[in-house]
């Protein structure tokens, strides 16, 4: 049940953002919105990767940070 709520919250954040976000940006928005127990970056990446609603848009790598950029899958209907 907890992972289901986590996926629903991540989907809501990505819908509200209207643009792709990195894993750490998704977690930061979850924390700012009052989500009590945010997962680690690795655990959140695994949840995003295993759900078919989320797609990898790109990979961001700078001198300071690196991470996967996530977006929502386009609806065909």
C-alpha cells in the first residue's frame, strides 16, 4: 500500500510540473509538500523505473550532480 501511495504522489508531482524532473527534484517536491517519509534516491529511482506510467527522458550529468530525468508516459487515448 505504501508503494502505491508513493507512485500516486510521484505521478501527481510530475503532472503538476508539466515538465520532466530528475529523481532528486521529485523527492524535493515530495518533501516540500509534506510527504512524511521520502524514500532514498535509489529507492525512488527503482519505483519510477518499474512503473509503466513513468519514462526515462534523459540523463543529466554535471560536475556536481548526476541523475535520471523522468517524465510521464503519453496517453494514446
